[in-house]
């Protein structure tokens, strides 16, 4: 059941990362890009508190709920953070309505983190735990960022180990999965107005990598899904960001993904940010994603194979997104605190090439919308 909407969580995570990118762009517009780049020792994130409400609605799946984040510095070298995230899910997606019954459930996620500065390096550690009726996930991460070449270049290394318990309602927890993630990145200041970054990630998965609820089709008959128990993947992402005129920044991103299941995926994103007076920062972006199918994916198998899946996320498909974000500074007392109101909206169109809607016999496609409303306070 949970695997039907884990793609949603990745979408929301990507949106949260994109929000961080927007904040970075705002900082660049107001700081380094406006006044030139000067080397400075690493600094801790600001003390802050965020409260957010999010909604995802598309393809018969709806997830919504609140989230809160608190971050506080303890001295000059240590910062602690904690967050709580809730997804209340109602699922009547195509997988559910064609093979099972619609359902509702709640997912709770807790995160704790710490950032510590040692000379020109920042060490970040974090742990997370999420739970829902038939899925428990826990992860621990460590990241190290080091400035070199007089602060013109920043290198980063990261590692995450995650463990999942996979269950099925009425049967309890039936299997496990373990995930290892390795990250490397480099960010380079190209000029007083431009910077570029290159990030690479390697992921290794072992264990139950499918869904106990999902069914495949063979010779027109419903059969249980059967995925390999191992998977390795790689991803490379290049990003360029710069200020073209005062108060106007652009960015371009490209990501290439490949794995041992023979999936290859390309993601391209273009964005534009504009500072409108002191209180407003507006960001627009467009994203295009495309991938080919996995080796063992089939819409309706006509031969017997060891592995067989009809998971549409493993099929050939593409998606197109258009989004916008706005940030408004409601109150600012220099040296004391600042309160911002934020809103983000994204529309996504999914088109599947070899996943058939069995209700009408046509290739499946659907739209989705993602909304975030949140208040941020720095102090």
C-alpha cells in the first residue's frame, strides 16, 4: 500500500529542497551577488521556526498535513534542529481502484539534526523515523562540507544508512529493506555573480523492494509482483545559478540517473527569481522529466520470467511541471527577528507510454497539484 504513494513523498521532498534553493537564491541576490564575493568562515544556519501545511492531489491520491521545524544555535559552533511531519493519505489511485479498495492512513515523521563547525568545515548529522500502519522507516545521515581555495570552492561528502520494515495489513511486518546512500558535491564560485555546483550520488538497496499490495499482469491474468532484491543506482546533477541584472537571478539544472534495473532518466529544470522591492521574492520554474522502463517491467507479460512488475513508476513515462513560489517579509526588525509568509504551487502532468489504464485500454495519464503554505520566523 505504501509504495503507491512513496513517489509522492519524493515529490514533496524535492519541493522542500527546491524551497531551500529559493532561499539560497534570495541570499545571493541580497548578499554575494549584489556586493561581490568575499571569503568568510563557515557560519551556522539562523535560529528559525517554520510552520507549514502541504497538500498533494493527483491521480486519485491525496496527501495533506502540517509540518513544523525549529532550529536553535548553542554557542558559536553548534546548531540543533528538530522537525515533525504528518501525511494524511487517502488513496484511490489507479493501482488501488483496479486491484484493491481505496484506503486512508496517516504517516508521521520525526527528524533531529545537528550542525557543528570545525575551522573551515561544517559537520552535519541527522536521524529520522517515520511510521504508518504497514511501513516503518528509519535513517541516519552524516555530511561534511569543507571550504578550500580561499572560500571559492566548497566540497561536500555525505552518507546515509536507512532501514525499512515492510508490512501488510492483517499480516503484520513481512520483510525488510536496507538502503545505503553516498554523496559527493563541489560548488564553485565562477564570478561575483555566478556559481556552479556538481553533485553525485550512489545508492545501494537490498531487501524487499516492491509492494505486497501491487499486482502484475501475465497473459491477461493478475499475478503477484516480483522484483529483484538488490538495486544499485547512480545520479549526477549539474546546476548553474547567477544574477543577470540587479534583483533578477536565473538557474539551470540537469540531472542524469541510471541503475542496474536498466532505468535511465533525465531531468531538466529552468528557473527565474525576482526580488520585488524589499518584501517580495518571486520564483518561477519549469521541469521536464523522462525515463525508460525497467528490464522486468511489462504491462502484460506474454512469457514467464523470474521477475515481473507492473509498477507504473518503473515504466516508460515523462512528466512536465510548472511551479511558482512567493515569499513576503511581513515583519523585520534588524538584529532581532524577521517573519516571512511563503506560498508554493506546482502543477505536474504525467504521461505513461506503456502502462495501460485497464478501465479504458488507453495509455494512462493524469495531473497532480502540490501546494505549500508556511510561515518562517528567524530570530
